[in-house]
């Protein structure tokens, strides 16, 4: 059962006797979020949603990694942690919650790369993240919970196996990654792009991070190349191909996430529409004439 925001406030000794104003923060797809002004000082409160274990969210991992990301200087500090209910209270970042439209502005890929390099150079995360294994877990949950999955999903697993084999031919050293960088998980304070919501964070191939955020932001070829060059110093064919294979895997895995959410979530959101949109995009890339070339470039060349 999800804890109420009133219970959260009552559970923090430092806040007792304070003047507190609470208002919900809209937009969360998994959790309930609140702005708590305590004696006029703003705090961000994250209350986890129900049944998130079905989405493979490890709250201990999230807490550990949130602290590590704050230490790296790219995420707000964790001010309070209520482990009994997995509630976290963060320092409030004054800035603009980003959108796909805002990320089309000139220079944004370079700013993204700057923040990602800070995170990736920071302390190691508690556990690793692997989208191939997560996809297998989600398929198991779909079977157990009788979740409808996108059409032709099982038949596409042969292509997914080819993607994994290509990426494993010359693996890159893993770094602490966010792994779920849709636009709304960036906050722009005018100087830095802050990263929030580390539910799926873990040590991973940096090209997954780059490919995932390109996919979430719906970046075109020019911006994909710009982000790759800003991060690595050069956008080589092998690096770009690696990012594009991970762009496919981002949609392959998160399409199942959305399908599960369509069954279990009480949030008013078209999760099934999101699942089919992602799956259609993944299939289109796997059927594209460029796909064999991406596999070959990654298999034969070190990034």
C-alpha cells in the first residue's frame, strides 16, 4: 500500500513544528511526486507507486545510486530516506523540466554530453544494468501476469540475439549510467542539465546511455552524430552503429515496460499506445536496410 504524503511529512523529525505546504508535482509515470515547502524552503518528495517490483525497480539500488549521482555533481542531494516505504526527499533544483521540444535547441547535444560525462566519471553504482536481461525479465512478468505484448514480439528475439552478439564482440568498459533518460528526467538550471529519477540506473555501456536519450528525445541523424562527437570527441561509424543498436534495444525493452504498466498502473496515461509506438519504431529499425550494416560495424570494429 502506498504511503500518504501526510504520513511522509509526519515521519521526518526535522520537520515537526515547521510550517509546511504540500502540492503535487504532475508528470510522474511510476511514482507520486510532491513539492514540500518547509518554512519556505522547497524540497522534492518522491513516493513510490504500487507494484513497482513488477517493473524490476530495486529501491535499494536506486537510493545508493541517487547518492552516488549527487556525489558526481549531476543530481540533487538525497536529504531524507524513509526505507520502510522507500520514500526519498531531495534538495529542490530550481530550473526547467526539459521536453523534447526544448532539446531541439542549438547546442543541446553538447550540454547533454557534458552532464553524462560527469555522471559516467563519478562513483560506481551498486549494480549493473543490462537491457537484454531486463527484456527477458519483462517477458516472464508478462507471461505470469497475462499481459498483452506487442505483435510479433517473440519472432523478433532472433534479431535481438544478433544485436547482443554484435555488441559483445568488442565490449566497452561499463560506467555508472542513468539508463532512462527521457526529456523529463533532465532539469535545466540555466547552467547545468541535472539528471533525476535513478530507478533504472546501473553500470552499463555508455553507448546505451547515448542511444537511449537520442531515442527518447527523437533526435535526427545530425543530432545523434553531434551527441556522439561531443561525448567521444569523434563520431566514428562504429560508435554511431553501437548507439543505434542500443536505440533499438531501448524501444524493445521499454515497450514491454509500457505494456506491463498498461495492465497494472492506476495513472491516467495511454501506456499501451506508448508500447505500440515504441515497438513499431523498433521493428522499423530492425527491418531497415541499415540494420545489417550496424551489426557488421559493431562486430568488426572497436568503438
